[in-house]
């Protein structure tokens, strides 16, 4: 992916560093949304993003069971909810 002003990668990097993201996971009827500040861009090509979730967390068990999760960036207007 080419790095150009206004490109997807520039918007992607806008949230890095020092923001809290919400990690979403679910399996069947079980759901979890977990705030996390342990996240980072890993690669531009391919576009990869990494998060840290402790095996002690309920969210971790859902991610392992389902094999997928979401990373959700919230704006400053929603910071009081995190």
C-alpha cells in the first residue's frame, strides 16, 4: 500500500499511539467488549494490526474459541464510556 496524504494508511495511523480501542469478541450468544491500550500497527503491507489480550480475560477465551475479533476505535466524544 502506498503512503500518501489522505490515504487509508494515514487514517489507520491517525489512531496510533496512546488511544484506547475496544476489542470485540463473541461466540454463539456470548459477547464481550474489552477496552485495551495495548495495540499497535504491525505492518503496512500487508496491513496488519496487533492487540494484546491476557489469557486471564474472558475476551481471550471468546477469541480463541471463535478465531476472530474486532478492533474498534472510538472518538474523543465517547471517551467517557471507555
